[in-house]
């Protein structure tokens, strides 16, 4: 094996080890790992289980809101959300039936909402306007109709 081959081999293995160390540090020390579905719920009893027994929007602080939302075949509950500009919204989501997507246009919110699991996402809405909310996971024949809006005033 030539000297240059040994150098390239050492560099490539060194880079792989370095990337693994950086990723491990970010995941464990900084807590930047993906959500692990720590909260579970019986999908047959969503309507009877708090907080999903009362879906809706609640003011929890100065410019801070919590939206408890259920996703079910071709609809979101609640289907209209209105918050003031500059507010932070904490979404608590679950699905009653099949896997759904939760994507808010013009934001970085994009989540898979699965039956039996609780998904939590937070977003600060700085600019006023209407934000389109779509299901981006195929959920059946009427999937293309599953949409709602978040109005930021």
C-alpha cells in the first residue's frame, strides 16, 4: 500500500470518527436528538383522555398559548386557530385513527402524528397572516381535503 493511500485512509476514518463524536455529543450532551415518543395515549380513548377531551387554544402566559389538537380522518380539531403576532404557540397533538402529518406552511413545523403517541411542538409566530396547515402523510381517499389555517393578527 502506498503512503498516499494510507494518508487518505487515515483521514477518512478520522473524519468518520469525528462526525460520530460530534453527533453523539449533540444528541446526548445538548439534547438535540429526535423526539422519542415518551408520552403515549390509548387511541381508542382520545376523547376521554385529558387534555384531548377538550381540544382548543388556551392562553398560558404573556404572548404564550397552548393548542391541544386532535387529528382524525380528513380534519383537525380545532379547525380554526387565532393568535396575536409575536406569540409562542405550544402544540400538543395526537391522532385518533391513522398516521397523519402536521405541516405549517412558511414555518419549520413538520411532524408525523401517530395514533397512540403525543407529539409536542413549539413555534413563535412573528409575522401576521394566515398560515396554512396541511396533512402531509397520506391518510386515505379524502387526504387532499385535510387542511386548516392558523390566523396570526
